[in-house]
């Protein structure tokens, strides 16, 4: 029998020991790979969604809530700010650009955002079909919205009041789809974009509202601000928070807080996965040492039939590495499925996740698993490398 066939026979004969070690490797690998994959995708999504945004300005309240509700569409806003105050801030010489956001409605759970074309341009969005909105009650759909709803350019839809499904339907104020965006890997994919005038028009319930966009009582939810110079990083947020009724929040700082809040649990899971993999390696070492001891007569017989010491060692190493490869492969397969499932669930919760790009990381994890299998089997195998046939038979007794 060749080496591969003999190794497979040994693994089948000791199926309980083999299964135990495979299970430990699989669970440890799956846990580490899933947590690290989700963490990588989360970090990537944060970076993509923060692109081009130095400061978020909104109503007084929680800075983290302000950033989550505007940049990530994952919370409710603190409130609104007066349009007059927003326009004063836009004119500030420390501000290079300010993108307005007006929230209040949704379409099938996807947020309808009153804004300007600059919002889509900030993320480098390209149109898959149609054009960008140009007037009130025109809408451009994110790629996920279009795919889920089946809406196409030229069709109409009505939004519902509030940021979650189930609100009052504004059926008397339908939007017309004029464009659909290509996927961007940002929260933009899960938004419906329309001019700010559209939001005012719907909520003021005034057919003439689009003709009066400068009404003094109007409000926006927030401004996404790009600084004009590095000096604005310190001075402008402090001025806004101290001297106005608005709140200025640093999205980078709040994202760091968010990473800290989520990092403790994920680090614990990674350590737990590492512990399980370490136990798998130790268990493999112990079980392979016992297996080698039990097979000394077989090994002596193989030597009598002409097998070299290297082949005898290779037999044990191949079994240990095979166990690690099977366990690691099962763990990675479970991780890929679990990551896709978890990412899909988080996206349904309106936290946009960037596409996966973790091939190198998963390959590295798999390499560590194989290395553990190699070390766990090589150490016991080396015990018999220098032993002659009489010594092998004597060691068995």
C-alpha cells in the first residue's frame, strides 16, 4: 500500500481520535477566520463611508448618534438644524464644502435622503442607468435598493414616514426614479437620493413648497463638512459647539469609539479561537505520540520491507498534516458561509459592509493550521527516525 493509502487507513481505523482533532481545528479556525473577516470588512466599510467627510454638524445630542445616523444610516438623528444656520456654516471660510442631508422617510426600510449630487460624487458613484436627479421629487436609487425593489428608471414609488418600515405612506407624493447607481461598497448602495426640496415638499404638504426653497422655517438634518485647511480641524468644531445651537462631531473620532466598543468582544473571540487551535495542536501532538507508540511493530515491519526512515517519518507527518488540512478546510468553509450570513444580516440592519477581500488573511490562517499539524506530528515522528528495527521492536515492549 502506498503512503497516502496507508495514512488514510490509519485515520479511518482511529476515527474517534481523528474526528476529535479535526473538530478542534475546525472550530478554532472557523472562529478566528469569521471574527477577523468580519472585523476586516467592518474596518473597510468604515473607511469607505468616512471618505471625504471631516466633520458632521447636526442637532445637539450624542456625537456618536449623530455620526451613526448620518454617515452609516444606523441610528436615528438627534433632531434637525435650521436651514439658516446651515447656510451660514456653508459660507464659513474654513469650510471647503458642505453637503446637506435631510432625513425623515423611507422606502421599504431604505432611507430617503434629501441632499445634492455632491453626496453621490463624494463616494465616486457612477450611474448604471438614467441620470442624476435635477428637480424636486426625482429620485436616484442605490444599487441594493434597485435590486431589492425591482424599480427601474421612469417608474414611480411613494415613501413612508419615519426611518423604519410601517410608517404612514405618502401616497399623494410619489417619487419618479430617474437614475440607478452602480455598487459602491458604501452606505450609498442602500439609500434613495433626492433633492432636499423633495423632503420639504412631502412634509410641508404644500403643493407650492418646491417653488419656495428658501422658506425661513425649513430645516435639514445634518451637514457633511470638508475642511478648507488643517487649521479648521481644531478651531471650527470648537466654535460650533460653544457658540451655536448645533453639534459638531468628528466622524473619525466617533468611528474610533465604535471600534473600541466592538473590539473587546471580537478580541476575546479571537483569543478563544487561538486557544482552541492551540489545544488542537497539543491534542494532535499527544495523540500522534500515542499512535506512533502503538505502531512501532508496523513501522519495524515497514523497515524490514525496505522503507527508509524518512518514509516512516513521512507517514506520521502526513497523517497529522492531513488532520490539520481537513479541520482547517472545514473551518474556513464554515467561516466563509458564516461571514456572508452575518454580513448580510448587518446590511439588513442598515450597516453597509464592504465587499470581502480577505483571501490573503484566510490563506495565512490556513497556513498556521497546517503548521500546527506539521509540528504536532513531526515531533513524535522524529522519535523513530534514528531507531533501527531491533530498537523499534524493543521500544514497543
